[in-house]
C-alpha cells in the first residue's frame, strides 16, 4: 500500500516498508546509505495511506536531519556546474540546499 501511492518509489532502492523495518531494527546506517531518504519528496502520500498509521514522512525527515547534523552533506554546492546553477531557479536552489546540506 505505501509503495503503491509513493510518487518516488520507482527511484528508491528501499521501499517504504523496508525503511520502516530497518528503522524498527535500529539499522539507521543502512537507511542513510540508501538513496531512498534523499529521494523522498515528503509529500505525505505514504503517511495518509498507511493502514497502520505510521508517519514515514516524519521518519525520513528525522533521518535526513540526523545525518546532516553530523555534517554529512548529501550535495556539495561547489560540485554543481556553474552553467546548471544559472539555470536553476533561486528558490529551488535554496530549498534543495536546505534539504541536502547541513
């Protein structure tokens, strides 16, 4: 059910259900190593449709924040080519950097 409503599930290497199971087992590092946490759009589709009422969006955000607080940036702004930076709307750049950098 969770994966079926997730608009980004096809790009994730862990399904929402797998993320919940790894978190339940205390395997946060396995979740952080995957690209799933960074692909999650925080759209709340999984949370709204979860038959068990689990707030997966909140878990994803918490894992992102804990990772970034350890100064582990997922994106390095200096690695974005200047020509691409010029094409990205400023608000999108700021929003992306807030999500992916500590």
